[in-house]
C-alpha cells in the first residue's frame, strides 16, 4: 500500500509540473514564432501577435486542464462510495465550532 500512496503523489506532482511546462512552452513557441515573423517582415506588430498567440495557447492549456479535472471530480461525485449519508448530518450543526 505504501508504494501506491507514493506513486499517487508522484503522478499528481507530474500532472502539476506538466501543466506548468505546457504554459511555458506555449508562450515560448509564441514568442519564437513572433520573433521569426519579425525577422522575416521587420514588423514589430507580428512579434506581439506571436506573443499574444502564445499566451492564448497557454490559457487554452489551463482551460483544458481545468475541464479534465472537473470531469474527473464529477466521476467521483457520482461514485456511491463518496456520497454523503444525509441522515448523518443535522441542519443545526455548526461546522465552524470544532472545539
């Protein structure tokens, strides 16, 4: 069981790192494209266009990661193993008072 817990931490860490890397790579590719277009045409506007495309791609990567996370959480929400039993909760319970 210990190996599984450690492996789960490693997989979660790898997913977090891959999102960060994909953001950096997307912006880097956009900058590279912008610099290449500026070199070819001499227009500074195309450099900024490449940077904007890279930033848009980074936001798209974050959106896709959030969408994937929401779908996996939705699967857990539908799993009967994780459903809360309503008879264990009272409406009068104060969650903030845990002393």
